[in-house]
C-alpha cells in the first residue's frame, strides 16, 4: 500500500513504467552486442552499468513510494542530527538503504561517462590506421579502457566516504563529479578531432575519386603511384572507407557525448541548492508531506534513468542492429509476409531492374548501411566484422 499523497499515485506509476521501458532498452542493447559476439565492447559495458543503475532506481522507487511518510519522518530526524555533513546534503538527506542505492547510481554514472571516453580514445586513431600494425598495444589499451573506469569510480566513491571530504560540500561536489566532467570534456575534444579528420577524408576522397569509374579506377591509380615511386595517399584518406564511410559515425558519438554531458551538468546544477534545502528541513518541526514535494521527488527519477535510454537510441538503432532484431525477434510468419511484399515491389520496378543489376556500392548505400553499421558500433577488430561480406568488399576497395 502506497503512502504517497493523494493525486500523485498516477505520476508514480507513470515514472515507474518509464523506468521499466528504460530497463528493457538497456537489456536489449546488451543483447544486441552479445548477438554479434561483442559482449566487451565499450557500448555494451555502458549497457551493463545502465542496467544496474536502472534496476537500483526501480528498487528505490518502490521502496520510497511504499514507505513515503515513514521515510520522511526518519529522514527529518537524520537531517537534524547531521545537517552539516556534506554527504547528507549531497544525497538530500537519504540514509541507510536509500543512500546505498544512490551511491550505486553515482558509481554507474561515473563509469558510463568514462567508458564513453575510452570509446572515443579507441576510435580516434582508427582513421589513420594506428591500430592496424599495433595489435598488442591495442589489446593493452582495450584492457586498460575496461578496467580503469571501474577503478577510478571505486576510488571516487571511497574518497566520498572520508571525513575530510564530507566536511566541505564544495569539496564533496568536486570529488563526486571530477571524473565524469573530465571524461565528458575530453570526449568533446576527441569528437571534434574525429569530426575534423572525417571532413578532411571526405573532401580528399572526392578530389581523388575519378568521375568515370569509382570502383575500378581507384585501385589502378593507387597501384600506378606505387609503381612510379610516388607516395600513396595518407592513410587517413585511404582508410576512409573502413571507418568513416557512414556519416552517422560522428553524429552518433556527438549525440552520445552531448546527452551524457547535459546529464552530468544537470546533476551538478540540481545539487547546488540542496544545501539550503537541508538547512530549511533541519529547522522544521515536521517534514513536508505535500503533494508538490512528492511530485518533485517522483519526477526526479526520470533524469537518472534517461541516459540508458539515450544510449540505446544512439547506438542500438543502427542498420545492423535493426537487421539483427528483424532476424532474431520478428516471428517467421511476419518475416515471410514482409519478404513477399519486398519481392513484389522488386518485380514491379520500372524496366524490370532487379537488385542484382544495381552496382554493389549503390546497393550497399541503399540498404541503410546494415553491414557498415558494425564498423562504428562494435570494435573494428571484431571477428563478426571481419566475416561481414559488405565490409570486406569496402576494405578491399579502399584500405591501403
């Protein structure tokens, strides 16, 4: 039986349903990466911690809604005894089980932002072919990128439990957010550098590509350069088709960084007025049990689970993953219906043109990049990518 004030139960149910939707998308994102044999990809790792974060939010919501009045009375007594403690201010008076759940979510936020940084660091040297001749350093970098964010977040949480940090709210706020903020700032810089390389490679490729034969002239032009002793084009341009052949690469990474950065900044801004709120509660004789207070608390849960949904929208809806969901999740009867409709449309094309007669490059571009999407979603060294036929043809045509 809920102890929420009258008129707020509908809000609580709506937010809880939204949280379950976020949990479903988190699980679906992880399943997609496991389906392509990429369970240790950086985005999959973000998905694991998004699941943990969303699950903790669901538990806290149910716990909070069920014991709303009792928790507020106990919280008031705890605030009166510890209102000068920065940890009490930062967690808005939560203690005990509620505080543990809040710490879990903070840990997840830090790890998720740092994994996004590790992904940007890994992607940045790919256009210049840095990892192609450095497989061992790449493995070491990947291991460090997987382990370091967890260790850094654990150190941050440990520092927040020390008395020296809890004496100052400003110091507590800095320690709690420094890793996340730095990760987002560095990610923005890396995204900018990736974008510059992307634009330069696109412009260079347009200048180098002959207008008469895009598929056969480029390899011949490259071989003539080698025979005459002239230097081949820079690897950033030669590898353009390997990682930068789809414009969505930069857009997806940029959207992910902007969303997580916005969330981190919003998280900091919402914590700034909490010191005044705690001082006000410490001087009150009874807790605020109004519907406005409850509704504000309920809406606050939305911001904590939205990043997990945003990550799925950014990385989980590419052409390759849509194809995986179509093949694995759609019932066979529905697939047969869609296949029959597709064959009917192909047979009625003007002039009887079939897909087999369309040039391979045009056919790949018209298929929403189902093969290319794996190039910017999973890691480049994935076995699933190496065996993908459309990707192999691009690599043979463009890579040096």
